C-alpha cells in the first residue's frame, strides 16, 4: 500500500504516484502521522487507472471533480470518519464509503454522482438550487454505474470456500 504523504494533495497525485498491485493502486492516509484531515485540492482525472484510497482517523475533503474512463477506471474511498464534497464540485465518478457521514456541500450547483455513496452515519444532502429550480430539478443526482461494480477489486470481496467431504 502506498502512503499519502501529507494532509493536502492535488487530484493528480493519485494519477501519477504509487505502484500497482493486482492492477490496482492502493493508497492509505494515516492521520495519526500528521494529525490533519486529508484535502484533495483539485480535479482528479484518473483515466483508466484503478485507485483505492483508505483514510484512517481523518475527514476527507474533495475540492474537485472525480473522473474515470467509463468501464476502465475506478476510484473507491473508504474513510472511518466523514467525507465532505466542496460546493464547487459538480461531478463524481466513484464509490464512497464513510463510517460517519457523507456531506454534499452547501452549493447552488447540481451534484451528479455516478457510482454509489454509503455512510454508516448519514448522507447529508445539502445542495440548494434556489426557489426557481428546486421545484423540478434535483440538487443531487445519484446514478448507478454497473462498470464500477464490475471493476470492484476482488481482494476486498468476501472469499467463500466450500469444503465437502467425498467418499474415496
């Protein structure tokens, strides 16, 4: 697993760094080292790269869109705290899992998430498009993307083995 070195990195960090294992680039940010939340400060355009990010002991802030090549690229973030999306972010292609909360940001632009979001605490839908648009336009759109599930790393899946005794 590749370590994320400090509490603030650009989106390109995950495109240009780290070594692959089983076709995936595994990253971990450990807040006990730095005592800082993790800020990803710009657009993350991963192309066909498959990236898994584990965040331990810190909130994660995404300050730019996340893009992957459909059917080829993959991004998964797993945090044992909160995940925050900046209000200027409008598009995310990823799978998000937070032990606490997922916050969409208090912006007036629509957020389109292509993938999935799960939070053991709560998903906070904070966007507000204004009185004129709120009546007929959703502030947050969540779109199922089957390619992200097909690219889900088998190393994170439950391995089931079935033993059966047979007569000789």
